[in-house]
C-alpha cells in the first residue's frame, strides 16, 4: 500500500493482487475441504486481500489527483 501511494502507480497494487490471487488459489487447492486450514491462514489471506483492495483504491485515487 505504501509503495502504491508513494509511486502513484497501480503496478504495485497489481503485483500484490497477483500474489494474493495465486495464494488464494493454492489455499483452495485442498479440494474444497477447508477444515485443514487454521484460523491464522484465514486471517492472513483475508488481511492480505483487504490490503490489496485498499492499495487498488489508493492507486485509483492518486491517479485522479495527477
């Protein structure tokens, strides 16, 4: 989020989105059985997803300012 705001460029948000997207794909790779995941896994990927969404919003906001 800091890099996106500082650079005023959405590439950092895109890179973090790709990381979270592939991580969530591997998170679901257990065949739909989510019982083998811990609460820490859910908190990590949920927090990462939230930060990506905020980063995308900040990239869009900083683009309008320029």
